[in-house]
């Protein structure tokens, strides 16, 4: 079972030449300004000429300011006759909800716990950390382990300074991790929100803001520039872009189901759903990873 990200959108995006065929849209939360919207839009569309963006019925195009974006229909207008607007071919990855399983994961988990000590999204401190009780807190991977080959192909290894050796990609480093409350972690993995490292680490929620996260700031404890263990900004940028693609492009990527009760046909549900092969690969990796060696 999967849910649509486009059902409750309050912002809809069009090529002015095709005013009835939406290119995408957005569930609008207060953190999205005109500047942020234009930045995110540039990741979603492909244009072969300069363009402007107009709120339908407005007398002037949008400019990159920190004024909150309004709900409504937005038209993209090419500056030159014959210019074309289309959706980018770039697509977000399919990822599983990642949990700590292997020995390498346990090291990752422990290092993230020591560094953060709290949910870096909500700011809630684990008051029981002194007795090593972490119920409700999980170490989240920013870049998922199931896509380590993509991690290496993008050369993100070059940003990781804490590694176990030259052959270690760094994906298990605490620099690729954040401590989160369990419910927040699942939303992070499903691209329900992202952290904009280029906007003072502000959190943008792309769905109903159930947990009151939109507009909050990533806690400084995990991004101290004087601490080698700090999270890598390039990985936050990657995740934020993935969240934009998942939520704004076209009809949006389906919101995948992660809760499979005992006795349910998890494989059957995954294989009959969207992006079945990719998701099955990610799910299998997260389970087979339990027998991986350090």
C-alpha cells in the first residue's frame, strides 16, 4: 500500500503554455519562502531558456525574497519564444526505513548517541542517557546504507574524515548520521522533511506537519564546526534535494508503507506496489546487513 503526496497540495506548478497540465506542486508549510520555492523549483524542472515564475493573476513575477510563499497556481513563463519547459529526468531513490542491525551499525549508533545525546530535530534530550537507556531514540543514516554504490559514485567519501581505512567508503561514519526520535526518523527516511544546510539548517516539512517540525533548526550539537564528528553538509544537501524531488516533481513519489504486521505478506505488498524492484533491493539489504561483518 502507498499513499499519494499530491492529494492535499496547495501549490500547483504549470508551464503557461499548458495551463491545465500540472508539472508538480507542493504541500505548503510556513517555512517555504519565495526564495526557497524558486530554488526547489529549479531542481524539479528543466528549461532550455531563462524563465520567470508567476502566481496566476499576479501583476509581477516572483522574486527571490524571504516573503512567505502564497498558496495558488504558479505558471512558468519562458523569456524567449519557442522555449520549452519539462520535468527533470532526475528521480529520488527508493529507500527502506533503516534500523541499527550490524556490528558496524552498532558502532555508528553509539558514536551518534555520544555526539548528539538528543533528538537533533525536536531538541528533546534523552534524560536517561547516563544509564544508557535510549528507548525512542534512533541513529538515522542521512545517506542510506542500501545505496552505498551511489554514495561512492558521487564521491561523498571525500567529505568523510572519520573512516576505518582507505577502503572504507565512510557511509557508516557518524558524520552520515543524526540522532532522532523514532517517529521523526521514519518521516526523515520517507523524505517527509528535509534540512536545508544553505538556509541556516532550517527544516522544511513537505506534508502535514504532525510533529511540529517545520521551520525548526537542526540542533547545533551535531554540526559544531570545531568537532570532527559533525554531520557533513553535503549529505544534508543531498537528502534535501531528494525530498524536493520526492514531493514536488509531477504527482510526487508514493509514500511507502513500512509497518508490516506479523503474518502479513510483506514481499507481496512490496512487489505489487510502486518501484517494487528498487524497494525490494533496499529492504533485502537492510535485513541481510544484519549478518555483515565489521
